[in-house]
C-alpha cells in the first residue's frame, strides 16, 4: 500500500517542488538550484516513461475478459497521435443496439481506469454488456498516445500544453473520429479532469453537435475548496512558472522521490499533516476500492502529464476560478488583457442533457466547489439536469469502487436511456 500511496502523490509533489524552488533565485532553462531535501539528479526529467506491460489494452486486458476490442489511432490538428480502444459489443457478441459512449479519463491515468475492476464492476464493461458501443480515449503524453507527426517526447515543444489543449484538440479529434466512424451522436462520460475538459468546451458551445448527453463523474471545475492540506498550501505558495525555468516539461512519476519529499513537507506543515495514508489525504477516504487489486493498478498507473498542465491546475486552486492559463506578464500578449479570460460555465446550453455525480468524501471534487458549479447551472432546464450525490464516495470510488455499479452506473444507465 505504501507504493501506491507514493505513486498517487505525484501532483502534490510537483506543486510542492515548484513552490519551494520558486522562492529561490530564478535560473535559466535546465539549471537546477541545489536543494537541501532533494537529490538533484533524481529530478532530471526522464525521456521515457517507466516500462509497462507490452501490447495494447485490447490484447492484454480487454480480450482476456472475453470482450471483442479494437485499437484505433487519431491525429489531432496540432499533430498529436492518440490511441483509442473500442469495445463494440458485450461478451454475448450481440451487436450493440444503443448509441456509442465516449469515456474520458483524468490526469495521471488513462483508459485503464475504466477497465480496472472485474467486468461486473468496471464502467466500460458494464456499458458494453448493456448494449452500448464503447470508445475510450487516451490523452496526449500517456503511453498509448505518445506519437506526433513532427515531434518526439524528448522535445520540449511536445509538452507545451495544459488541459485546454486537451479540450481544444484531443477531444474534437477523438470525438470527431468516433462520430465519423459510427455515423451516430454519442454519450460523453468523463471523470475528474475529463469533466473539466468537457465543461469548458460545452460552455463555448463546442462538440455539442456530436453528443447526446454529458455525464460528469467527480466533476472538476472550481478548485478553491479542495480539502487536502498539502495541495492547498502548496498551491497558495506557488510563485510562477518556475518549473519552466528549471526545464521540467514532462513530469515523469518517480514514486521514491515523491515519498521522500512529501515526508519532509508533512513534518514541516503546522498543524501536522497525517502522512500515513496519503491516498486518503489527497483524494478523500475512498470507501470501496478493492485493495487486493492495487498491484494491478501499479502495473499500469500512474501516467505522465505535462508540467504546464499541473501549473495550470495550481493556478485554479489558488484563484478558485476556471480560467485560461495565466502567463503573468505575458497575458496581454496572449489575450489582449492583463488577466486570463474566465470560462463562463453558465453558458452551457440549458437544454443539453447533463448528469453530475459527486461524493461527500471527495477532497478534490469538493462538495462546496460542486455546489458553485451547480449554482452556475441553476438556469439549466430542470428536466435536462440530473444530480447524483453519493455521501460515502471519494474521488476514486466513482471509477474504481466495487459498489459503483449499483450506486453510480445504474443511475448513469437510466440517464443514458432517457437521452
């Protein structure tokens, strides 16, 4: 359990690291200032992710469970080559008689989260067995989506993106591919960062012509009330794009470094932070994850992301607003104004079917922040907005909980059937 806890500390580790370094003298790219608590050599970005099991998810995960599966590739407008998996039917092999469903994961994970548990407990399998044509996306940088038409993952330009590029390029390319391939509008289901990508796109009236509905599990929008003390304090101390000055573009998970660093941070924060169960401390007390499957989880996760993406999320924690990336003194150059533009989530079309499912124990998708989002949707057509509250659920339970089929997926199925 200690290993999985350390692995899930990655977001906190990066924010804390950049915060500490931000208080030092600024440096040119690739010059790393000495730190009394971290071995500088351990912080050198790796050009490749930790070796994972070979073969696509179709071969090593999905087909072994008795499901047909297809591997697909799509190229975004800005040149990223993304992998997608399709489960066209359930185990019965009976042709899907319901519309396509598009699944979008969050940060530090990929498609694996939707096939993590046994078939009766995993969202992708449950959908397929209920007659849906299931498509699962993998965002740029994850091991199924590391290609590019001109760049390699060793190029800094490859990692110059945040969740905005995921919303503006990855989603249109992937959804467009499914739409063209099937000739049908689809249902969208996102978890965590996958909800932020969709909500901001919907607020600009994008993608809607390809969609029947949108389901948001553990919705991420406003982040001002996150309960994890470490993340909150670190984000409030964060001083700027220090990681860019240090040359860290790709953030590669290094669990041992994260464990050592956060241990020191936990001791320094007053009042003391309980660091014995940091998975709970970051995501909230997940009630229903099968601990016996954590070895499988560690085989495939965590995934990498871009440093810039984490910086953007840090900005949102500090501001409490859903804004474009804050370039500081360069905002006028980028946006023609001193502050980054804010996404107006109340502009999401009132008649578009939405379902929001959130948990009372979730430290990342905090109840108070979800209520702010709901207040922005207060004028949404009442018969087009479904809200599910699971008081005992934390962030991971919505995609990894063994009871999610009953508590979350059954209501989701009803919502999909109604739309």
